[in-house]
């Protein structure tokens, strides 16, 4: 099956480099907000700007390389292969990845108030169910025991105080024992 | 050198049951801590130092060195098994270690890492014993010019770890260097790219970024592959560990990598401020550069693991050199060790070689013992560690995720770091998807602050005239070597791309 030029790695490189150029322009504008230091030989904004310029030069190279490849594309060229898709309507894998990212974002949001053990239980159980683990015994035992075990090791042996949220009484109980 | 005193010190240390036990316990604790993403050897030593308060000097130093050496090796376990380097200095181990595990050679990768760590540690300890005053003298002459060029030399390695596209590798590197500038600038404390977020003032924490880029990104990509049907959720390694140490054939194959890695690690470790995290990449690039088959590096070969792990543990000996001979710690762990010495009433420095020579020799022996203890613990644990990858992917991925996120939190006990970890997980996933290499970001994050601080310091000292650098011969030496590495890596990469293109063309014709 012939691959359309817009589905090739060369085209995806073109799009990515265009997005990177936008990012670099944005970063340059942000660097203007960095305050200057009086009588400084090297201003605080100098080093980040050198990095933005460096990034910009190689992004431009990638952009030009991609255009050249797209114009004279040959079969067998590694960049003529099909690129990874980001189409959530056609690719269930990407949709699942975005779902995991959303779960992680929710995890960060709830971590402090709900507590590590409870949010980890839900995160672990949902992802296991998502990727095909249907045994309730395995699903529940792993989702409960791993976060509890990790909390215990970090709290008791490594003295890392992890938010327990609604399970705070459990920590009080461990402290008493 | 007083050979009689040296041998009697070795005998005293190796035959003292308390020192033996403490060193073994330290090594076991260090391996376990190092294997947990987010827990570094520095944290391990800092956490366990209170236990050494009541002990005599040598058992307590044995305990701390055991943790140090164990932690350095332990970091490679999670790098190989779950793509999450336990410590920053194990970051380069995953370049070949993880692909080996994916090919069903996790046990072999672990045994190579363990054996190389041991050999690298022994090389470091031997060099420390014989060359410590000399090496320390050279390293201590380094000014901001030499440190700047050392950072540039470290960065020259980027091309050889960039993979197929050098442009993408360099974009990643500059992006990593840009990330280093987030927070207060190191000289004038002006805010840069903080967007009013208080947690960003201190800059991005390295470990959460590291865990995000590698472990979280791997979990997201793994779920994507399983749902898209490109990977089986029930997939698990059925590898049986038949031996805990590498076979003779493998040892012969990796011998030169171990030797060069150990030497590189020791010398870089001896430079204050430059530790295992830099040494591993330099060693990897050096060994890849001299390899007959550089195209195989990064695909899962024992040479890659050996070159990084030997350099990693070689640093432990190297970092002790300035500590003992000048009283200046070579890295964060030796800074804590310096505190332990002072607590026991001993002031490391040139006078220690005059007034406390028996103690100096006992410390040499304790480092050798710590490496031996690490080997014993590693041998005992290889089978257990390898069992981790025998878990089904549908159980392994969620476990990796919750362990990694907790690791990110544990560094500063800050929920913001979990957010950073997830954010960089997404960045890492996207970069992998569009074939941008991740390792250059890592190297840039390590070397960026060193590069900027010394650049600013050098320019301030020389009234903004960069041309003054020609008056620093060691710095020029580093620069010349860096240029050589870049040219050599470019030629090497061209050869690799040509070979791969030829292979691909052959495949198409078939």
C-alpha cells in the first residue's frame, strides 16, 4: 500500500519543526521579561537566548531537511516510512495514552487531599483494567498492596512523609504500633 | 609508600568482623536504595549516617562506603529492568541495558552491570591508592576556564548519543540546556521563565524530570502499544538466570570497556563538581567511538552497559582522592563522608597523610572491601531482581507508574514535582513518538548549570573577553579533545547511517 506524503516521517518532521519554531519564538519573547542586572558582563537572559538560538538553528536545519526529503522522496528512504499517528479518532492507542495522561493529571490534583494510597489504588486499578487485566483478585490485591507497601517503606524506613489524606488514621495507627 | 603499613591496614580491615558486617549491610542498603527511582546514593548515605554515630571510625566509614558503592550499582537495576535510572549516574546504563532486557537478556545485563561496577570500583580504589596526591594536585588547578571547557567536552558527547538524526539530538540538547535556565539565575538571582510559580524559582528538580522522561513516558507508550495491538499485555520475560556472573566470553568482550571506563570514571570523579553522571556519558561515547561496530551501540549490547557501569563506580575511588589529599569533597556523597570524618575528630587534607597515615590506608582498604561487598550482594540478588521483569506487562506498567510518581515526590516532598514528572512523561512520550533522542536532554540537564556558572564566572573575571581562554592550556586541551570527539562522532554517525541505509536497501531488494 502506497503511503501518502502527508503520512511520512519527513512530513511529521516538518510539522514538528514548525511547531518548535513557534515554541522558540515564544521562548524568545518570554526571555525579554527577564530583568537585567546592573554592570553585569553576562546578563541573566544571555545564556537562555544562546540556547534558544542554538535550538532555532537546528530546528531550521530539520525544517529544510524535511522539505528537501519531501520534494525528492525515494522509496526505501527511512523518512519515507509511515509516521506515528496522533489521530485519536483513528488510533485507539493514542486515545488510551491520552487517557493515561489525563489520569496522571488527576492523580497530581488529588494527591495531597485524597492521599497517596487511595489515588494510587485508583490509578493502578484503572490502568490495569484498561490494558486487559480482568481478574478481580489480582487487580485488587496489586492495587491495594503495592501502594500500601510503598507507603510503608518510604514512611517507616526512609522517613518520607507522604500525604495520606483520608487514610490519615492508618498512619496514626502505624505510629502507635 | 609504606607497603608494610598498607598490607597490615588491609589485613586489619578485611579481618575485622564489625567492619565486614557493617560494609556488607551498607552495600545491601545501598543497592536497595539505589534501585528505587528517586533515591540516590547521596540520600542513602545521608539517611543512614546517624547509624554510624556510635561506631568506631573504620566500621562507620565501611558502612558509608558500602552504601556509596552499593547505591552506584543499584541505580543500574531499575535502569535495566524498568527504564527508570535509580540514580542520575545510571542514566547512561539504560541506553543498552534496557534494550538488553527487552531482548530477554535482563539477567545478563544485570550481571554485566554488577561485574563492571565491581571492576570499575576496584580500578578506582587502586588508582586512588597509588595516584591520589598527584591526581588531586592536577584537578585542584582547575579554574572556571577549565571547568567551562570540561562541560563543553562533556557536551561534545551528545552527537554520539543522538542516534540517527544529529539535528534532532542537538535540538534535544539545546532544549535541555534551556530547561536548566528555569528558576533564579545563579549569579544575580533574577527570575527566568518562572511565570510567577514559586515552585519554579529553585529550577526544575533533576530526578522528577529524569523519572518523567524515561519511566512515565515508557508507561504511556507501553499502554499505547498494548491498546494498539503492537505489544501483548501478557508478555513477560521467561529468561532463566543460569549464572550470576558473566561468562568468560562476555568478560573477554567487555574487558577493554571496563578498563577504559574505570580509568575515565576515576579521573573525572577526582575533579570536584564533576561526578559519575558526567563520567558515564564520556565513557560511553569514548568506547562507542573506538568500537568496530558503533552501529550496535544503543541496541542492547553488554559493552554499553560495561562502559557506563565501570565509569560509574570508578568515580567512587576518584571522588575520594581530593577528599583525602586536600580535604575537598569530589561529589555530594564524599561531602557527607567529610562530615563523618570531622565528626570522628579527623580532618582530611594534606596533613592526614603525615599524621593519620594508618587511617588513610584503612580508608583505601575499606573502599576495596565496599566494592567486594557490593559484588556479593549483587550476586545474591541478581535472580531476585530479574524476577521483576517476569511480571506481565499489564501488571508491571501500573506498578512502575505509581513507584515512579512516589519517587518523584520523595525528592523534595513536593506535589509540584509529581506534576513536573508527569509533564516530562508527556514530553518524553511525544519525543519518542517523533524520534527525538532523550539522552541529550539528560546530559544537558547535568552539564547545563556547570556550563553556565563557569561561563559567567570566566567572563566576569576577564571583563567579557572570551579570547582570554587561550591563556589556559588545560582548558584548550579539553576544547581540542571536544572538537576531536565531535569530528570523530560525525564521521562515525555517517558510517552508521550508511551501513543502515545499505542494510535497508538490501532488505527492500529481498
